[in-house]
């Protein structure tokens, strides 16, 4: 089970990353690794096919449009829980603290430490237990991202579904259920967001 989760998390990290030439070159490796585990490829095949069959410029423009411009599919986990509140700095600091506690130097490549592909890669390659704890703590963020991808009919939704399936408990049936799961309440000290904005979900114990 451990090996399966590591492969799944690494493939998810790559499939959710910017589709440069290095990433598209990894598609055969991902197919081969996922094929080692019955049923693992099914949630990835649409994205893998897209990476292989779509011209690079089109892939990259689609990625920027869907993941970089706007927040409908934000890949930063604390965005969904803290938005632009002052509390977010502390949350990001906790991610960095987790990384520092590992025996491996984690290069953030200029990204915020809650960037989902980075968290997934950390879980796959550095510390599976600590990485899973981060993913579990931000389960509501993962589920909200999954619903956003589903709503816009993006194939990455199934990858989020596969990641969520590795975590304790069943996925909520809808976004209201995610809010109930997270113990939804208005964030404090919000900057630029309505305090009842449904994108903001509290992290318990934050």
C-alpha cells in the first residue's frame, strides 16, 4: 500500500504541475509506474492522454488559464481555508516547519509551501506520513478543488478524487458537506474577501 500511495502522489504532483517539456517526457514513466497497481491508471489516463496528444503551447495556455489566472482551481491549499487573511502567514509557516523537520532539504522552487504538487511530491519522496498528515489536515481544500474541477469538466478532477481516496473517510457529497466537515464559520481579519465567502474554510485547530 505504501508503494502504491507514493506512486500515486508523485504522478498526481506531476500531472498538476505546469506542462513543460520535462513533464510531457515523463508520461511513459507515469503510465508504467501506475500500471503496476490494478486500477491506478484509470483516474490519470485522461490527463496523460491529453499531455501526449495536445500541442505544448496549447497545453501550457490551458494550464495557465485554468490554474494560474484566477482562483477557481487554486492549487495552494491554504487559499481555500484562509484566503487573504493574516492567519495565512502562520499556516504557511507550519508547512515550512513540517518540511524542515525532515532529513531532506525541500526546495520550494519559489512556490508557496502549500502548493499542492509540492505537498504531494514531499509525501511521495520525502516523508509519506508527514505528507499524508498535511493532506488530511487540508482535506477540505482538496475536496473544494475537486468540486471546482468537476464543475468545469476538467480531467484533473479524477486525480484529486484518487488522492482523496487515500485519506481517511469518504469524500463529501457536495460543497455544503465539505463546509460541514470543516466546521465552517466566518474567518476573521479577512482582507479583500467577504467573511462568508464559501471559498474560505476553516482549518480545525488553526
